[in-house]
């Protein structure tokens, strides 16, 4: 394994001292080390990976220096356009270092949503003509890779990528970990919403811990899973999935269990939901100010007013609660409402250590929900 300090110091030695991106579970030690050690203005956790490339480009234009963008390989889809139409040597020739966590690497056990992405991670870089290396865990070899990176960047004035396998970085625990003081955790909030919903309602839950918790809460209460769509991938898209279901299933309430990081990642989706305005849509936004599923790195969720943003783009009803009593009262009030609604629930960070994973495949999950709604697929 590579000590995070070793890689960080190599970057600093090569005058790479600006970092931006979206946290990833395979990179959480590296991200934590940056958070603890980089100057505050030199580390920006971006809304999404495409935003990170834009920030990196602006930094280079303003300073002439080489920035670094980190991401999970699922974020490659968000960066294809800015990498090809902005940083590419045939356009603006903007050099940057990409550090990409390799989820779903062939031959390494992983969740189904990562398998295809894992198979095409390197071929996507090839297709974009971005040179890359698989990051070595040997320090001497890593120094050679950094030299190759430097030579490529200065010769081509274009991106260069480090692809990071599982367990490449030695463990490092975030020291600058802000505590979020809230009386409820996410699982308690989801349980309260779930038990308050009528039997005809369906749920769409966002990627990460929220979907895992919803699945286990159904198990805990002896309920079936056929009312839920567990959005195990495509972070930030759960609200759009749920809104389209609500528009086409107008006689049932559709709940979207969302997270602050996911909502911010694709915040433009709120404008679509607000203008389409399905009256039976209930956007339950669990806000703990963190990318909780990938190491607890902070979001700006608690620094902005997400319900007011939702109201501004067309949501008819907006609420924000932090206690269980407030939550129960608001959920009961919402039963008598019509109109697109957002309920923000402020919770503390963290999840229980024994939290399991869904035992059904994504396809089985989708099929069961469609059958529950009486929909016949092709």
C-alpha cells in the first residue's frame, strides 16, 4: 500500500497543489489527507466531476499551474464533455492530473452497478486519448510514474490519469471531521417516512447508504421490497426517476429518498421536477452535510437552503425538520397536501457497522416494482 503522505508529497514536489473532485470510497484516505493538509482555498469538493474539471481549468488559466481532479470511475461520464471540449490539446490544452478510483475492476468482487464501469474504465481513457498508469503500490515505481506524468503533461499540455485499484492507499482517518449535531440519524428518518406512507405508495431511494437502509428496514418490519426502486448507481438521478414515475402513476404517492450530496450533484434536476410539478411527488431530502457513503467528506448541504432553492424552481410545498416530533407532525400534514413537495430532514452523519446490502439484483428490483404498479415491460 501507498501512504497517502507519500503521494501527496510527490504531488507537492511537482508543484501540483490544487485539488478538486468528488469523494470516492477507494480514494477516501487520499481525500481525507488532502482535507487535513491542503490549504482551504486549494481544496474544493465539487458538486460533480464535470464541475471539478471546470474549476481545475479556471485554476490553471489563473495561475499557469497544474491542478488535480479526483473521482470514482463512475464520474468519467460526467467529465467526458469538459475533457474533450475544454481541456483537450486540440481545444484549450489545459494540463491536469486525474486520480480515478477503479470500482468494478475486472476480477475484483464489487457491486453490480460498478461492473460495466469497471470493464470500460481504461478503454474510456483510451478513447479520449488520455495517457494513464495503474497506480503502483511500490514507492520507487510510483516516483517513476509521477515522472512519466510530469513529462506527459509538460510535453502534451493535456490531462494524465492515475487509475487507483482497491487497497492502493494505506488507511488514513480524517481528523478535520466536523460533527453534525442532530437528534436523528438517516436510518431513523427513513424508517419514520416509510412507516408513515400508505400501502399504495412507492419509494425511489438514492445511491449509497440510503438504499441499503431502506432495504433493511423493509426486512426489519416484515415488508416486501416490491414498492421500492433502489437507485444503486447514477448518483443524483433518483429525483428525476421518481418524478417521472409520479407523473405517469398519478394515483399513488411517490417518495424520493434523496441525499444532500446527490441532490447537489445534479441540482439542475430540481428545475425539471419543479416545472413538471407532479402533484403526488414527495422529495424527502436527508441532509447531513456529508458524502456519508464514501468517507464522510463534507458537502455544502448545511451551508445552503435547499428547501428555498426547491421553492424557487417551482416546488409548491417545502419543509425543513430536525427532530422526530417535527418529522411525524410534518408527514401527517403532508398527507392532506397536493403539489410537488420537498421535506428536508437534517440528520447526523454515520451508519451502523452491520448495515447489509440488498440481496436482490437491480433487474429483479426493477421488475418487482413494475409488477407492483401493474406495468408490463417489453
